[in-house]
């Protein structure tokens, strides 16, 4: 549900970059939505598609990298991949695990059309 | 001649690298043209260029939250972000808390920022209980954000109360605060939602998640982001335990699985059980903050 707020913020960040960097149109937008970022990627795509008409992102290709959730198991000391914060360690079934990666939603870069 | 490299055999080489990427520091607006492999920017040679941002989407909210946090600290205000599903009892708990604090610490300034999609019903209940409240209506929004909380805080009596001054003044403060000035409590009642508010820092001292026994004991595993973000879990409506299948021990165990350090209190806002321990927690954290200042 909050994907619309996040999409709004992404568009705002790109529009601010457009002013600073003097571009009008974006060809490609690359985002990163980690598995533990709390973002439903299809919902984010849907929200972005709904709000980009009329902005510099209209018509842009949007790529969303989805790095896996990474964590460190307190019990066995292994660095593991998890899909949610509630997961136990996939190796030893222990918990808790401490999240070490895959929890961010970021705008990575844009390919923009030169004026 | 090839206009890119100046050689006489433009047919012999393939396409040249696009113009050097422009690296941007989003917060300072700095530009760096020398980061491409050629260490130079050659404008006008390509149709497109890459602009790197590598910026967290929540960074703007984070900056506002940090500003709120500094503002609260400077004013001696301890702020709590109360979150739960709709109907878990946040507003009833706040009304009971306000009444209990008025008895126990009558001089302690209190205020509430109420978040709902629509209506002023909750702010009115808080005011009837005896504390100032600002209602924030989010419309279709599902969570409060740092901007809303900053705007609401500026409108609260707590702001002027904590200053001890009668005059109105601009946001930028020229004077520093006497650390012996009384502390104050600000409760932020978030929109009823166990999902979205977990991601938005409001500048609070701590997030508190309220789970009532009628909602089922499996919520910490079903909504791990919320329980991972909270400092305290309040299990509410314990007076109803005889009538529902709620395994308290399992719920606490699951909450500690996603957040080993989470504190847990059990209470009934309507009957009063557990309220003193909740007040102890509120006032102890505030004392800890006072000790730090």
C-alpha cells in the first residue's frame, strides 16, 4: 500500500535530478529493491506506471534489481540468505539472525537523453 | 578523421565509450565529470548519458526525521510512535495513559499527534481525556511521515510549553535550552496499519507496537518488519484472555525471534492491569534521556 508513497518519492528524486543535471527525458531508470526492504515489487511497478505520465520518466524503461536478503546467524555464525526477517537460519534452523543486506530501496542510476 | 579520437581510420574501430558518467552527490548537489574510464567528459558525442544517484528512497524522510529528533531533544520532549492494527486499542490506551500520568506526574507536559485517514474523532477523545492533540488526516495515506509530524509538532502547545516562553517565534532558535527544564512526553498515534508505518522514521525515541489478544498470537511472524522495528511490544486487552485462544508465551517467543531485544508488557487499558508498569517504562526512558542531557 505504501508503494504509492515510495513511487511518489522516486519520481520526486528523479525530477530533482533533472533540474540539477539539466535533462528532460529519462530513457532508463534502475532501482534496487532488496528482498527485505518491505517493498512489493509488482505493486511498486504498478504505482510507478500510474504516476509517471507527464513527468520526465514518461516512457522510460524501469529495471528493478532485487538482491536477496542476507543475514548472519547468531547460533552457527554463517552468512546466509533469507526471504523474511522471521526466517530461521536455513543451515542450522536457529534464530535470531541479524540482517546484513537486502533491506534497502534505492534509486541506482538513470540513463537520460541529452537535450 | 574520426572526430572522437582523431585517428585517420574511423572505419577500423568500433563505437567509442559514451560520455563519462556524471556522479552526483544528491545531498550537496556536487558534480564530478572525471569518473569515466577516459577521465574526461566529451559533451555532445552521444545521445544519452548515465546519471548515478545511488540514493535511498527513504533518505528525504530520514533527513526530516533526524531534524524532528534533534528538535525533540532540544525541547526536552520524549516522543513515542505508537503503531498497531486498527482496533488494537491505541486511542483507548492513550486516554487511560493520560489519566494515569495526570495522577502520577501531574506537572509533566503531555501532547498527542493523532494520525488517521479521516475524522477528528481520536483527537477529540484525547482532548476530552485532558491532553492537547493535533489531528493529522492522511486522506488515502496509510502511514504518518516525518514531514507530517514536524508540521504537527510546530502547532502543539507542547512546543511553547517546553520553551517556557509566552512569545511566538520563528523555527530557528537562537537561544539554547536549560537542561533543568521539565521534560515532556509526546505520543504519536500512527494510522492503524501493521505494515507500512514500520518503514517511516518520524524522529521518535522509540517505536511501540500494540497487539491485542483478539488479533491472534502469530502476528510477530506474519508482520516481521513491524516487530523488528519496535522497541516495545504491548499486549493489550489481557482481560479478554479467558475468552480467546491466544498463547502469550508463543507470541513473546516469536517476537523475540524477529527482534531479540524487544521489551514486552501486557496490559488492559480498560481495566488498568499492567498500566503502572507501562508508566514505569515511559518515565524510565524519559529519565534515561534526561540523564543523557
